[in-house]
């Protein structure tokens, strides 16, 4: 049973009727543009065909009651008395808090949450829960869906309620993507364009099965180093620094900070080039940019681990692979490879076997389809 059906089926079992609504929000894989979002830069993520679904109906009071199928846990909270706790429900409460902080009047609801975005793998399962929750509150409270505003509020929930200092990329792509396309996003203005994935290409996510949480100080340390570099150049964010300027004026920066800045400045350029390559259907050029991005994340930004480097090397050496890189925050989690669609089956098994031989670990491999962002559907009857 797929996750959508499971949510509807369990809803009927629990409440004795069909849900009024079902909302969905996908996880994501970032094609290129890593750690650029909190530098006001460019990113090119893609929503994947794995999502969080919530089947629900309104409640007359101001309570929210959700049963999470995979977690086998029910949580209930009051919109008038939100209290911090721990676990997956914090994403729901955080979104309710952020929406109410914005002055929106919310309606209570009850429902079943089900999802197949792997948790903790760097595929943004938390952003998917947040955006699904935002869609639910928007739909029930009669608010017009605005992807950019909803994504900003979901990010605020994650930053200020959950306490994870992420950028805007994950929530934005989960809210705004369209099927068959990646989302080229300017993280300063939130302007975006949908860029089609060239025909014949498969996007393959390779989970190293190594983990390191985002709450980790390393992510915040990278942010602080980027901010220090921006201060040195007298600009709001590294987005405003060109490669020429970096080479001329960056020499007095501490070497580590200079390397961090060089990653961001070069990565922003790579995103722009990648968008051109995608529009031109140039898989070879796109693959080269993936490889260059990985090298920069490994050597300049230093957010890869051994497992990610192995996985990427193994992927890059397979026939039919145009390029590969780590994706997401790094320090563990997933790599992403761009593969000739016809080779993707063999690619998946060859990479899995070679990775096991080298690391002793089992990789999970997902061939992902570019999917639509958050949606809401009325259920009849
Ligand atoms: C995590 C964060 C994003 C982004 C990436 C790195 O996924 O949630 O905002 O910073 O890391 O590109």
C-alpha cells in the first residue's frame, strides 16, 4: 500500500469516515548549490517522489490531534497553548506557532500522518512535515496558498521552534516545485524558475547510511565563517562577492575562511552554469559541474566524510554516470549522481556492491523522479 492510501485507509479506520482533505509535501534532493542558501545565493534542488501525507478533517475546537503511522504515536496539542516538547510533532507545532505569530487565525484539525521520506538521511523529511502542516493549516483556515510565504514560515518554525539554523532551500522546494523540473531559486529574493530535467537522465540518490545531525555545531560554524568573510568584504552576504574580488581582496582572510568563501563564490557560479547546461540538455557539462562541486565541498568547505567521498568516487567511475557529488548539509547522509537513464539499474547495483566492499556498509539507492511541491486534495464522500 502506498503512503497516500495508507493515510486515507487508517483515517477511515480510526474516525469511521473518509478524511475531508489530504495534503502532501515532498522531500528533496539538491542537484547543486550547497551551503549557498544562507549566503543569499543560488540553489537548484529537486522535489523527489517521496513525500509526507496527512489525511485530515477539521475540528470544531482549537486542538490538533495527529497519529503518525510509521512512528505509531499520537500527539495532541492546543493552538492556544503551544508548549515545546520533542520529536516529530515539534515540526507541526512550530508551523502552527509561526503562522500564528504572523497573525493568521488557525482552525484545529485531526488526522493521520504517513510518509516515505527516509528520516535523517538528508532528504528533508522535516521540511516535508513542515510544508505538509502549512498546507493543512492554510487549507482549513481558508488562506490562499503562497509558496514563498509558507516556506519562510516553515523555515522560521525550524529555526526558532525546533532550533535548527537551516536556510530556505528545503522548505521552498517542498512548497514550490513542479513535476519534471528542478527549482532554480534565488535565496535572496525567493524568485524562482522551474528548470526541466533533460530527457534520458536519471537522478540517483545514494545514501551512505552514515549520519550526522544538522543541529551539529559544524553547520553553524560554517555559517559563522561565511558571515565573517562577508563582513571582511563589507557586503551583506557572500552572494555579493565575485571570483575576481575574492582573488584580489581575499588574501588577508584567515586561510580557512578564504577557502570557505571560495566554495560559496564558486558554487554560486556553478549553479548558474548548471541551469544553462540543463536548459541546453548538456548532461556532460552538468556532470562536470557536479564533480567540481563535490571537490569544492570536500577541499574548501570540508563538509564531506570518508563515506561520502568513497560513494562519490565509486559513482563517478561507473559507466553511464555523468557526475556525482554529496548533497545536503554533508558530514554524512547522501550523494547524488546524474546517470544515463538506461544505465540506472546497473548503476544502482554496481555502486551498492562496490560501496559495500569498500566501506562494509549497506547503501540505500533511490532513483528519483522530479516531483511536484506541496499539494492539497479534497476527498469526496
Ligand atoms: C541543509 C539545510 C539547507 C542547506 C543545506 C546545505 O539541508 O537545511 O538549508 O543549507 O543543508 O546546502
